[in-house]
C-alpha cells in the first residue's frame, strides 16, 4: 500500500509517496519527470553499500541510467569541501537544466544534494529518496537545503523544493535502533506541536512501530508528513507558522553545539530533550499544566529515548553557557530569541516573550539532575 500526499505550492507543488518498496520502483515513480532516461544520484557510503544496487535496479527497470557519487557519512559532509566536490561532479557528469538530481540518503545528503541542485546551472530539479526516519518525516519535505558553516549549522543554503519525495519505509529496517529513535524524536514533535490525537496514537503504537511494524511506520510517516506539508503550504519560507516545526530546536541547537555536533547527541535526540524542556518552560510560565511535561518525558522514556540533560554523557556548559549558545540560533531576531511554547500537548505557538530567567531556572534544575558540576 502506497500513500500519496501533496505539498500544495502552486507551480512548485509535489507529491510525497510513502510505502514499502519505493526504492525498487523508483524508475516508474521518477520516469514521468525525466526529459532523458538518466539521473545523477548523490548518496553516502553507508547508504550506497546497503541500498544503491536496489536503486540502480529499480531505475534500470524502466530503462533509466544512473551515475552516482557516494560522499562520506556524517554531519562533517555538510561543508564547503564536499559541497564543491558534489557540484563539480554534477557538472562533470554533464547534468543539464532539464535533468534530475536524486538525493539518496539521510538528512545530510538531502540537504547537501538539494542545495547543489538549487545552485547548479541556477537551479535543476531534484528528487528526495530519504533513507532515515528523520529525513522521511522532516528534512526531505519542505525545501530547506544547505550546508553548515564554522559559525553554525545550516547557515548557508536556499529554499529549493524537491519535485518528488519517495519515502520507502522498507529501508528503515537497516537503521540502528539509536538512529531510528532519533528520527522518532521528530515524529513525536508533530504530535506535541499540533495534534494531541496523534500524540495519543504514538503513546499507544510507538513501541510496536519501533519494533518494526510496517503499517504503523507508514501511518507515523504519513501523519508527520501531512502536518509538515500543511504547514509548508501555509508558510513556505518561515515568516510565521513554519517556525512551529522548530519546537524543541532552540534547546536542541544549543545542546548540539555544546556536544560538538558529535555522536554524544544526535539531532533527533536533542529535539526530544528540547521538546521536554520546552514543555517544562511552558508549565513554569503557567501556559500549560504541570502534567504535560511529565507526560512528554514518560512517553520518551517508554520508547527508551533520551529525555533530559542527565542523559547526555560528558561535560556540558552551565545554564548561562547554554543560553549563550541559544543566542547563536538562526531564530534570533533583533537580538530576541524566538521560542515555541505550548498551551497543551498538540497546541504549540511561537513567541519571543519568554523570560530569560525562567529558561535559566529550567536549565539550572536540569543540570542539577545530572549530579555533576557544569563546566
Ligand atoms: N525542519 C524544520 C523545517 O523544515 O522548517
């Protein structure tokens, strides 16, 4: 069973196809977009090893040739040197204006390949075939593309919408449990920000979904993508509502910076902890009930996920240090930090009126729960 969603963006509208076996039928899915039967695939070495032969066979089924470049896996690839290599390789492959670039990998490859497509010959079309849960529910949809700068994550980039997204839940089976659960952090985020009924569904079905239940995986990806598609259609370039998708991210970006963007904390793990902290701050401000943050943490714990600063190994800065790192966030406007707060589970809103003292108190208490002195 393959589900289809539409991201309604006028002449840049596109489908998100969700189901099992989409890599194997990639040729049939992509063929209607092609001016000639040839695509250039950007991927990473891990995904290439596991799935590139299936993609090649899936494309060959409809007579489509494929050239591919596999970059090293990991966040370090989202940088100028690898970006330059990818763009020059695409030019060497004589990829023309009417051709299609395929991003085949997780969020790093999707962001880098999308940005390469955005600037190549002033813009060529691209197709996202996301292979991580995080990329399937978040980064492959909505057209944010880019690379990191020494000054911070995702600071160089462009909005460039894909022409098609193929989310094959079958490939999620090769993810490590840790990577799967990190992606699940973004799934939970959707329930928390705008759909209490989805959060309840996740409370009931999360463990089965993590254990490999395919129909439940399809349903979780579908509901996540539907919410993202609706928000992106309302606010493509994040002038308003799209910022809701950043629930938990201001805390997350500070924690990622504090842990050196390393394996100590994966992005989705930081999002999960960030969501719990956002609900904690909301409760302290009297915006939502005291039970809400406990319920968020309870579900994350049931899933075996990180829920708190105490779950991050090694040193962390003190509360002021973390707040300084939040100040580097892209979401600072006129020196004021924007937060996503919540009135209840499923009712998030954007505000720049959060008292710094409350954020500091919540972080100080969370650091105390670690039982080690901050440095
Ligand atoms: N990941 C947040 C967004 O796409 O807006």
